[in-house]
C-alpha cells in the first residue's frame, strides 16, 4: 500500500496525463484498495513518488497492467523500464497465461521489449458506453 503522502503524489501524477486527468483522491484510494499488485518507485533522498504501476490478476490465466506512469521530470531515466521489469518479473504475473496492457500506438515499441504485441487472437476490447440508452427486456 502507498503511504498517504504518496497517494497525494499519485493523484498529482494522474492530473498530468490525458488518460487519468480528473481522478480524485477518494477514487484513487478505492482503486488502490482493489488492485491486486501495486508497484511504486520512490526517490530515497526525497521520499517522492516518481513512478507507479498496478496489476489486476487471477494469478493463473489473466492479468492486466494499468497506470504505468513516471513523473515528467524523471522520464528518460529508465524508470519506466524499471517498473516494467518489476511487473513482468513479479511471481504472480510472470507465469500467467496472458498478461495484457493498453497503450498508445507510439508506446508499442517500448512495451514490445517485454513481449507485448498487438492482440492476434481475433478478439476485440469492448467497453460499454457510459451514456448508452437503457434497453428494456421483455
């Protein structure tokens, strides 16, 4: 679990990204409580959170990596590599059947270093629209 000061720093990190802007302290605390595995990088000298990732997994068949993030001022210093090395080496993730993550096309080459590639199973990622009209049955 993250220290309270690190939760505040994680919320701040989220505000700098298009995919996580607007996340609230309350929601982040709830998310952390329900994430199976949490990875954090903290600067020893300053105790500042500079990197984060998390995973949800059944520890046998499926796992998904979420929220791989490095502080803006520390990008390019191999912290993302350090995070992904930790994620893929974690004993509850290293031997599962399928480990997945979502990323922008320009980041695919980065994640390919750990064996991530386009989905070739013919399946699609589907998400319900939060504003979809309700259908009635019957």
